[in-house]
């Protein structure tokens, strides 16, 4: 499970060092793709395959399903960690997420999310109030 917030920097070649505590789970390969709210999702290869298998059951007769699949899968890039624990973020994905230098890598359970650091700060500030108000609706019995 991926947890926590980390603040690595993107280097001039578009590489990003992933936190050491996540590397074992990603050692067998990973997929980086477009996420929602203009971030990137990073899945362990096994999890991405599971999700892709689920997507195959969605009705392609639905325009919403087709749109989602196109955006999600067309941006997907299979990557591998190098010896320093870095991944290369393809230019099209860096542009999509507005990544320049300072990034935030957050653990989101079954995936990591890569955000531009300023965009993450703005998102967090804008959603913290609703976070405190919605706990029971999102996770029944939490409080």
C-alpha cells in the first residue's frame, strides 16, 4: 500500500526519484498514466493489469466509457526503475500534469500520484475542508 507525501525533483532529463519505501512494490515494473485533476497515476504493473482487465468488461457502447478509456490508456507508459530508483516521465505526461521541477509524490493506496508541487498545495488547500466534512460519507463508520 502506498502512503505518505514526498517531494522529489524532476531532473533535466524528465527523471524522478521515487521514494525508497515504494521501490520494492514497483520492482517488477510500473505504469504511469494520466490521472484525474491533472496529476499522474503510477501503478505497479500487476495492479495496472488488474485494472485493465476490469476495463475490458465496461460497455464500449457508452460514450463516457470510450472517452475515459481513451484518455486513461492512450497516456499509459510502462516504465522500470533504474538503479537509482528513478523513472522517466514521458514528455506528454509531464505536460499533462504541468510538471516542471518540484513535484509531490503522494501515496493513494493502490497507486502513487505525481503532482506539480504547487498544484498539489492548491488542491490540498481547496479540499481540506470538504475532507473533514465528508468522512462518514466516504468511509462509513470511520468516526
